[in-house]
C-alpha cells in the first residue's frame, strides 16, 4: 500500500517534472532558434558591410595604367583638347589627358601615380555635352572624379574618391565638408603669350603660374611651363621624357659640319629643295642670338640636322611667321624679318606650315568627316577645312593659292554615299598613269586589303572656281572621297579622287 502510494506519488511527480522539462525545452528551443536567427542576421549584416567596404575601397591596382598601356598612351598624337593641370605645388603636379590621370614630382620627373581613366565608370570626353569633372582637395591629397552633362547622358556613371598618396580608390561623392583647391584659372586671360598648343586651365601657385603645352603635337612631348609672375620668365620641362632621350638638341655652337637638313612638320618630312641651302641654314642658325625671357611663339615643327660624322640633332622652329627657334628651354633669333626665306628652301610657305600643325577635328564617323568637310567647303572656310583633312592632304598642296582646293573655291555637297571599294579600285586602276598620281601605293594596298583604316565615299558637288579673278559659272563635279582613320581613332578626309 505504502509502496503503491510511493510509486504513485513518484509517478505523479515524474509526470510533473517531465511536463516542466518539456516546457523548458520548448521555451529554450524557441529562445535558441531566436538567438540563432539573431546571430545569423548579425553575421549577414557584417558580411554585407564587409562586402560594401571591399567594393567601395578597391585597390588601385585595378585602375593603374600598366607599362604597356603607358607606352601606347604616350605614342598617341595630341587631339583637339590639350591636357589639363588640376593641382601644382612646389613639388607635385596632378593632371589628366585623354585616358591618363597622373601625379608627378615635377622636380625629379618621377611619376608617383598613373591611372587609366577608361577603367573608371565615368565620362571619357574632354569636350562635348558630357565631360569628366575633376576636382582636388586643397592639400592635393584627394581627387574626386565625376561626370557632368545632361542627366540622360551621364545616367549610370559613378563617382570616385582617390587617395593620391596611398592610391586607394573608393566610390563616393565629394564630401560636404571637403575644402577644394581653388588655384585654377583660365590660361588665355591669365598668361601673357602662352607657348604652343596650351591647356585651357592654368594653376596659380606661389609666385608662379603653371600650364601644360605641346609644341610637337605628341603626347610624349607634353611640357609643363612655369611662368614667374613678376618677370614673365619661363621654365619649360618635358613631363614624359628628357631631352636626351630624343635626338640631340642643338645649340648654335652645335650647328656646324652639316651635310643634310630636313624639315619635320605634322609628321611630314620635307627635304631641302635648294642646292647648298644647308650652308645658308648652318650660317644663320649657328650665329643666332639668345632671346632673353623666352618667346611666345608656337614651336610645332623641327629642323633635323645630320653632321658629316653621322650625328643627328634638331631644333624646334616657330610655326608662326617669326624667325625664331628653340633648343630645349632656350630661344634664339636667327634673323630679321620672318621665316619665309627658311621655309622657301623646303618648298613650302608659312601658311602651309601653319596648316600642318592645325589641331585636327575629332570625328568618329567617316561619313560625318566627309559632310563636315564639304560644309566648310560650301563656306570657302579653308581654315576649318584644314582641321578636317590629313597632313598629307595639305603637304601635297591640295589646299593651295587663291583659296583653291582641287581647282574649286567652293563646293556644295549634293549627294554622298559609301562606295564599293572593289568597284572604285577597278575604275581607278583602269585610268591612265597620269590620272593615278593621287593615291600612293600604300593607299592602294590598304584599299586592296579592305583595310578599316580607309573608307571611300562617292559624292556629287556643285562647284565654283575663281582662278586669278576669272570667275567660272557653277558646275557639277563627281568625286570619290578617301577618308583615313588616324591613330587616335578619328576620321579625316585624305584624298579627293
């Protein structure tokens, strides 16, 4: 009885305990599940934050310009817009041009940081309806990249903050509390007599004004000019190479024992056309006098000398009408008057030389290049036409005296259509030899290979001619227009056939 009572009591207590433990387990289970969910959520949140941080702070290696990319970059010609400086102090220069963003020590010539702008999701244009917007903080530590333009054109672009000392890149807008560098000015209104094809913007820093320029039209020859604000004296230095990397720069004392001279302008080499012309050049150039304070002339052509021992050297000559040449950072006056006598020795004039160094239009469509050319031709705007044609076009005299171009003073485009290259070649090669002088053998080989460097268009124009004042009535003319793709990807009119 007692045993049964005891057993019954224990059984009752056991049931109560089991029920209690079940409840506790159930409650603990719910708490455990809740805790697990909370911990899991925290882990996910941490991982998400880490992912965001990693994505926002990308190593600069992903954006760095490689050596091969840099080599290709400096081999390009300068386009229609010059490089822009954004910050200069006593040691550092920060600037961009085209696909390159650079931080340099301009005292040592060391490139401290070089980045490839196409690797950023920003506008790549330097002019037009959307542009790359570059800002620097007041200490030159951070650079802020964004895009400016019509909202529908910059939609999808991103903004970046770059630490110019560490190279760290993160996505983000200019911080609200950022203090920006305010030393940038307009070059044209700030600098008296800027040299060469200069940057639109210049930098006022300390007692100097800095701007970038090119006197050869090549990226590798971009120079930084530092102008002393009190004396206007200039200090000029190459950014991407030293003078010694090129043919030797000649001073007047070096110009002796010359056996040959060539004029190099716009990528075209002009040999001497006058017998013993080298003697005349050697005399006046070796006796040239230094110009104190520099010169504001553009220097976009070179005279290349060869001595009797085989040594080659060069000087840059003024491509306006001045009788001035430059050797490195020193300028020399080689005669009174203008440079017409010198240029005549090579069979060209000042107008042709200037045309060879025109900044070319940047057009990514061959047909548009044709239409723009004839739009200028319709207005007899030869200066505009020179920006739309290759230098070979100019060098061969197709834009000549009396405002003539291929015997026309004005040509209005009536029709324009892309030609079949094979049909054009068959027709061209069937002409007499005298009628085949327009195209070079290289042009013909490219056309035979169906190269994407050349395109052919058939046009009909209404033309006018005014030869030495003898007006001619308007007449129809059928032409084939050969367009050529340049190194920077833009198209220019190359030949009219």
